[in-house]
C-alpha cells in the first residue's frame, strides 16, 4: 500500500468549500463544462467582432452572396446535372448517399453547407481574439450546426425516407426500440448493447500469462512464450491508466501482445487498478514510482543482466518518457530502447482536447473531482466523443435510431466501454504540469525534487503517431524530435488514436510512413517530414518488430516465469484481478 499523504482537498488552489460545492451541483447540467470558460470565449469573440466594421461588412457580404447562391441553386437544382455551388469538407461524409443529389435534398444540403461556411468564416480570423477563444467559439458553433444537420432528421434525409418507405416504417419502430434500450442501459449504468458478446478473460485479454507482481496500483503480467527461444531483452508495456490495458490484447487476431509473444519476445504488461474515492491522494509520483519503476525492477529481477525494451501507449508513454529522463539523469542505463505510441511529450499543440483545458475549465474539473475523489470515465468519454462527433455521435444516431440498424459491436468497442477513473490529486497534477505549464518539454518536471530533461535520454527511440488522432495529434507527437538527441524513428500510420494502433497485418486499406533521424541529423518540421517519409502499404507492426529485433540480441533460452526465489511467484492467471474492477 502507498504511504498516503494527509488529505489535501483544499491545499491546491484553495478556495471556499461552498464555492466548490456550488460548482459541483451545477456540473450535471453543464456536462462538466465550465460555463465561465465558454462565456469568456464568446465575450472575447463578440467584443472584437463588434469593434471591427470591416470584418462585419465582409460577413454581411458573404451572407448576401451565400443567400444568392443558395436561391440560384434552388431554382436550378431540379436538374440532375446541376453543379453544386459548394463542396463538403474533406472528412464530411454526411451527404454522400446518392439521394442527396436529387431535389429537394440537394438544395437542402447545399443550404446547410453554405450556412456552415459562413459560420466558419465568422468564428475564425477575427483580429484581436485569442487563439484559444477562437478555437472554443469555432468548435461550439460547429457542434451546434452539426446538431441541426439535415442528415439528422427523418423528413430531410433521403436515405431515411427511402428506408421508411421500403419497410413501411419498420426502421423507425426498430430505431425507437434501440433508443429506448440505450436510454434504459444508460440510466441503469449497464454496458452498451452488444458488449455481452465480449468478456475479459473469455474472448478479450486471453493471451496466456501469469500475474507475477501486485501492489496497490498495478499488477504486472508476464506472458507465456510460444516459441522455443526468445530475444534476450524483455519488452515492458506501460499502458495508459485512462483505460484498461487490454487495448493491446483484444481478441487474439487483434492482439499486439500476442503478436510480440509469437515473434519470440518475452513480454510483460502493466495492468492499472481502477481507483476509487479512497485513492484520491494518489499522485503522479505514485504512478511513476509504484507503476513504471516498480514494474521495471520486477522485469529486471526476472530477466537479469539484460536491458529492457520499454513501450508506452498514450498517457503511459508520457509517464514512460518521464521515467526514462529520470533514469538517464541518474545514469541508470537499463533501457535498451523506448517506444512511444501516440504519446505526447510536448503539450503546446494538443489538438481539440485543448478546447476542454484552460485555467477555468481545469478549476471546474478540480471541483468535480474534489467532490467525488476522482474523475469518472463517462465524463472523459463524453469529451472524446464531442471531439469526433460526426463519427461517434451523429452517424450512430442515423444508423441506430433512424435506419433502425445496430452498429456491429466489436472487441474495440467493448474495450472502449470499459472505462476507468482518475484520482483527484494525480489528474489535477497532470493537467497543471502538462497541459497548462508544459513542464516536461520545458525542463521543469520534477522527479525526486529535481527537474528532468528528455535530452538526457540515451537509448534509441521509436515514436508512433496516427493520421486522424483527436487525442494525441500526430504533429504534437512529432515534437519528440525537438526534445531528444538520439536516433529517433518516427512512424505515421493511417487511422485514429485506437484504430490506428490496433493494426494487425492483413487488414485492407492500412498504410504508414516512416523516417529515421540520426542523433546528429537535421530536424524536419511535420510538413517536410510528410514529403520525405517513405509510404508503405499495410500494418506498421512488422516494421516496428524489425526495429525491435535490430536493437536486440540473438535468440536464446526462455526465462523463468517470475522469480520465486525473490518472492515473485505467479499469483493469478492473466489477465489478473485489476482489469476486472468496475
């Protein structure tokens, strides 16, 4: 058990308990969003727009121009060969169904796109508005427009109308049943429909192994080898604590852990506990010490005299980078390499997640966590859904509720529904030190009272970003090049934060680009990197495997399972107990 500090509910940014209580009571009605943050953003935008007559005139002219274009198009749109007056944005697939090309739906969709274009112009480029406030206003306007998209309503969506006619309304009846079922499951706290098809330990997280170590924060799993010989350097996986570790061990055909084991690697993976209100005092130092460092000690005890390939995913990668920098500062050379998967080390450009993180929003989240002792997984999931609302919210509304079709449930969706909580103290520190102060990239992040620097890291690094990542945008992940002085291989794969990583060989439509920068090589900015990096078709897993093996020794005998003589005997079969905590 960790040594808990005295309760510090009001020690960080102290304020009257009444204020915290009041903010907590308002939170359910604002979905955890700080209304003060929104108000400041819109005040900034409205104030500056009201003082810029040229900007107002430009928007008035654009509005009149769009009305004229829309009216002209509406008159001509009854002709099937009528050319659209505006095209959707690149990733907007709402109007691809053929029925949108026919009257009156072509006119309806064009009117919506013209309105969307006007709001895009109105909320960006207003002189004097801070970049953060501009992004918040633009994002909010887009979300409001997406809610009233003609694709979301029965009478203005040709695909829904055609399906309703074909089925005599059966799609709407089924959609209503789907909606009722989802509401009932949400209110009762039950898992989404389809999740019963997947169960941890039955068809998820089933790669054979043993829990060989457990403390209050982690279980460490050692996986059973499937080859007669293995590479001498073990692989230690540090997953994000924001979700369950088995994102890397889904069903067997989607398991990166199984892939590594089958290719002759000794693999260890950390499984984080799911904190409760009693764990509110756990902090970043605890996650570093009881997480990465304790796990590393155990791995080195089981496989002595060999360095370790450390792999960190998302927040786990950020924590691993901190650990590697602290180890390098102390001349601890136990790492053979470090792989950072969709992990940020510089937080100056964290993408749309930045919209939910400023001083006002963080203070609001602190008050919510102060009351509960943790941040609930549902609140985090909601923020991620709104960042990619067209794919995660509105497309589901169309398919499940208007077309009456259930989206096929997958192992990845089952994992996504199996959330975890974040302790109050740890998450408060993380938000302040990373997002607000960017301490790690600035050389201010303290470990044992002294700051660490990634420039101290001496082992080779392999960084992975994904093209459509809304959580750790690849251009932000790419900033790793600016913070290290070692050979760095950077790979950019198709897909998003999760789908791009769960990328086994053989899946169609996958590709990646990769480039290695030597420790004394020149820096390439993201756009130059895109031009220079070679593109390959297929999964990135084999390329990373080849890189790991190039930095490993020749295969040799299998290590023991655990180290019983050092008190590290197998305790439970994988996936252990912590992953089952709700």
